[in-house]
């Protein structure tokens, strides 16, 4: 679904840019914003949940219908000046507020307590363009009365932009307070609908209103992008977010410059400048997106999110200037961003051990303050070998805002549990070549003598000295050898369950440990991180 919509937006943005270059953009601007809004609602559809027998896609389907109905009506009535059409979004808001079962739906985990909450946001969005226009007329009349004040079209544009910014800020505060991220979708739906039907009515000029609705949709796209990327919020204090925000400014200015050149040149130059106008955002999105694959705090989903928010802010500001509406860039960039996102998502470290297939139930293991309580090791007396195919050792290090994650793709070892628990022992061997941080270029660098020196020290090893039973888990006290240096290390371990596979007894263990890599001769670095946190899920077969 994401890929299909992304490709549709990319193609639509490409066509929109070509139309813009041919000086026909004004004629299809509302179509572009219709595509932009519909794309956001369709992408959000999978994040709606429902209580009861209703279809979870009912809510987004209604939103799509509202936008589509108002768009069609706006096309039919664009030559008419009847005042009545301006009230159509208000009528839809009232009908939905009283008859649609909003309280049965949730969006991204946020539930709607009452229909009045949705009604309030919908009505506010529906009347804002009209109220803005009334304010502009009122101020203009006052200016005429007090003729010494200079008030022209530029000042009217400033007023509309001022109100647009205030409205978006109000939605951010009130909408999210009442119904969470869904507040932006409701506001964007009714604001865009009101902008559609007010076109050419009573002197309405829609450029700034359309740009404000585009800004709301960009915020919606950002929310969906973060959800797909597994992030909870966009922190503008993070460097990669600021990076994306300012790259967006570069994109907007470059796009506008090249499109202006394309519009006022002929022959091959028109096509060359149009190509350059789209090439820069293409390269910007690809470089800033895939930069995450080189270093965690450089680029990635958060940078792309910062890019979208910055474009949302810039879109209203740029609408102040004649012919500076860059909706083709919005559509094209959003399509690109959502297309590349699946390729740059952070790797999820997930266990490949299926407890259910081994006959182990999660409920068999007790819990204490959300921590797993180990089963008694007396149940697994004997010798055990690590199943190298499914066992995993994960690790991560670095500052909280940019953790480097990795794993050992394979490792081997054996464990013996004796009746006298303290005399039990375990040996685990970790081949350095099996280490991966999910980025091949970086993995190759880690094999050099600056880091793991794989050629001279091909293996790491943990060797236990004794096993100690704690309240909720067991602890192996032993030593860890890396780069030819051996240091003490304690490993926490819990027995998750005892099962059976192909008639053979198997066990599943989990645990964690941590070590300071600088104590093994590696150079300290605040950027890379010094303390490495390990956690593991191990399946062992009876020897």
C-alpha cells in the first residue's frame, strides 16, 4: 500500500512540475492539493482501529469522500459566486458530528471520547478561511475610512498568512490535546474542503489557504512517517532533524529558482531546468535518507521528518510571493520519502526462536516487575550445546540519540549444569567475522586492526568460573577475552522454558551483560560509545 501510494505521488508530482514549467500550474493547483490530501488519508488508513463490528476503513473512507465531494463541487461551481457554497463544509461537519460513530474508532492508540471533540476541530477548520476573509475585508474597510494608512494586496497576504500560522498552531495545541494526531487529519480534511468550495467566491484568493492546508497535510505525512519508522516524536534538538529542516529550505529555493527559469525560457532549456528542479529534491531525499546507513545520527527517517515539517512552515511563507506555490515539490518529495523509507528503517532486533513450536508457553515463566523470572536450573541438569542456527547475541552502544546496533550472526558454545549449581560451567565462542552492524562497509572497517583486528584475533570467548542463583535470575561469573586481553565479566541468565523438538529435549535461555570496550585496548570515543550492552536469546540442545 505504501509503495503504491508513493509511486502515485511521485508520478503526480512529476506531471505537476511539468505543468508548472509550462505556466499552467494555476489551472490544476486544486487537483494537485486534492491528490496530496487523498494520499495522506489513504496512507493513514492502516492506523485506524475499531471497536465493534464496523469496518476500520470506514473512517478514512468518509474523510476521502468529504474531500472528493467538496473538490467536485468546487470544480462545478468555480465560475459561480453564490455565498451558500461556503457553508457546505460546516454542514458536513455538523452532520458527521451528530451521526457518525467517532467514539468507536481510535488512531495510533488515541481514542475519541466524544463526537463533540471531532465536531469542534472540524467546525474550526471549516470556518477559518471564511473568518480570515471577513477579517481582511473588515480591515480593508477601516483602512479606506482612515485613508492615511497604506494597505495593499501585500498587506492582505500578510494578514492571511498570519491567520494561517495561528490556525495551524491552534490545531497543534487543541487538536492533539483532544484527539491526538487525528486532530491534524480532521483539521486538514475540513480546511482543504473549505478552501476548495470558497474558490472564486466573494473575492477569495486561495493560494495562501491552499498552502496552509498543504502544511497541515505535511504534518500528517510526518506523523505517518515517524510511525512507519518506529519513532515516537520528532525532536528538533537532534542534529539529523535540523539537518533535514535546512535541506528542505535548500530544496524549496532551488526548486523555485529552476522552475522560474523553466517557465521563462524556451526550447531545450525549459526541459533542462525542469529536470534540475526535480533532480535536486531527488538527490536530497536519497542522500539524506540513506546517510543513516553510514552513521546512525546522520540522516534517516528523522531527517526526512524534519524535512517535511520545514516544508510545512515554508509553504505558508512562500505563498506570500506571487507564483511561489510549490505543491508539485510537496507531492514529489513526499512520494520519494515514503518510497525510500522501507529501505532505511532501523533494523529490528528480534529473536528467531519460536517458543510455541517448541511447546513452551510464555505464561510458564513468571514475571516480577515486568522482568522475566528464571525457571529453576535444576530442571536442566546435564550437558547442552548451543543451536547456532537460531540463537542470537545482540549488542548496542553509543549515546541515546544514536545507538549503534548489531548482532553475531552465529556463535557456538556448550553448557553443563550440575546438581551443585556453583560448579556448573559454560563456554561461548563468538567469531569476529560473524559480527554485523547491518552495514557492510562499516562491518569491513570493524575487521581492521583499529577495532577488532580479525586477522590476529579471530574469536572472542566467554569462560565461566561459577554460577550463582539470584532472586529472579542466575549469574555466570567468569572472564571475557577479546583482542588477546582477558577481563572479568558477569552474565545474567534466565531459563525461559524447557521444550521438545524432533523428539529431543531443548531449552531456551535469555540474558544480558555489558562491558567497557576500552578495557580491551580499544580507543575511547563519545561518538561511538564505550560501554557495549549485550542481550541474547539462546536455544540449546541436549548433548
